[in-house]
């Protein structure tokens, strides 16, 4: 028999990756789907070390990973939800531990990185005011970028804080040149968790940031909407039942107060209404005398005071006679 040709390194690597992915899909139930843009091999190794005992990080060809996942769908149909997300520069973090804790370990390993021309800024970039350490001969460079400067102690000084790049904007060569001159590394690159596979469902990683209070608030907001919709269309549900009973009781109570009809729950309200009406009726009778007397006092004319005769200081009559 002819001897089999030795396997190439590429084939060996593919078979090794397939065997590892088979094991991970059988061993773990949850997967963090990550992007690994601008992440170096040294940084990846640090993440793997940090995840030991909690999770395993796997990188591989998307075509091979899709093929292996399809083979497992017959045994685990929930994995079909994973297929649309196997695209781009991604990796998988397999775990059975707490997803939030594993995600924090993955995100913690970041390294500062210089800006690259043509890339999109992941965050806003600001240049602080103050001395730059550059000689005055380079003021034209700052003027081209509309950055206000002054010369202080033989070096260029930036007057105000500059918002150089907005989040999501494309980094230009001028931005890169300026940040390089100032020795500023504005970005931090690391593995980013974008989605989570759990129990046959895939959802955004931001869901992991929700606590119990957030979940309760979202749940009761949904209950309120269901109740409002049920009341609007007249279709009873568990959410609308308390409101329907409350509205019905208020209508019965209104009928009871307007008529002689009485029932046990309405008696307290009728007694309160009756006592309030009696108190209102007796109030004018009790204070009526005082009000009448006050009115009489206001209407009574005031006694006219006699006018005093002015003394002209002439002794008797007008001509001085008695």
C-alpha cells in the first residue's frame, strides 16, 4: 500500500482548530462574541492568562467556525442563532461562569495606542492647554489646524483646550502628526465584547450592564403599556384587571352617593359625605350673628366731629372790639 502524504501545516492547524472548537461547544454553554480589531498577539496572550479557570478564548477562520457550528446544530439547535454573527474579525470566549465577570476580565486588558490615519476614533480626543515643549518655529503647524497658541519661555503653549477629534470621526494625517509631536496616545485598544450567546439566544452585550432595578423598571413599564392597551380596547387581561375593578367601584360609589342605594363598601364614604354636608350647613348659622353685627357696624354712619374755630389772635371782633 502506498504511504499517505504527510499533512501540511495548514491542514494540521485546521484539524486542531476543529477539534478544539468541537470540545468547547460540547463543554461550554455560553459564548461572548468579541471583536479583536487592533489587538496584538501579546495582548491576546495576556487575556488568555487572565481568563484561565474561568473561560477560554478562541480565534479562527470564520468559514471553519461556521462549518463546525452547523455540524453541532443537529445536537444543539440553539446554535443556529450564532451563525449570522460569525463575520468580520471576531473571536469567541467560551464560559460557564458569570458572564458579567468574564466580560469585565476581557475588557480590563487594554493597552494605549497611537492614532492611526484612516481609522475611526473610538472616543473624543482633547488636547489640554499648556506648554507643548515645541520650539517657536513650529507655530505654523498649529495655525494650519486653527489652534490658538502663544510663545512662553521659548516654547509653544496652547491657550485653550482643543477638541481635536470627535467620537466616530475619521482620523486624518494632520491629527496623527499633531498627536505624534505632542507624544499623545489617545486611544486604548483591546478585545471588545459586542454580543452574548446564552441559552440559544443572542443579545447585545450592553444587557449585561443592567441590574435588578433596571430589569424591574423595564418589566413594569411593559406591564403599564399592556394595561393601557387592554383598557383602551376593552379586552381584559391580568395587567388591566385591577384598573377595571377600580373603575367599576368608583362608578358604583358615585351611584350610591347620588341615590339612596347603599352597600357595605360605600357606607363609610356616605357617612363621611353626610357629616361633611352637616358641618357645612351648620357653619353659616353659628357665625351668622357675628357677620350681621360686623355688617351693621360698617353701615352705621360715623358721628360728625365739631369743627374747631381758628383763633386769629386779634383779641375780640374783627376790628378789635368786644
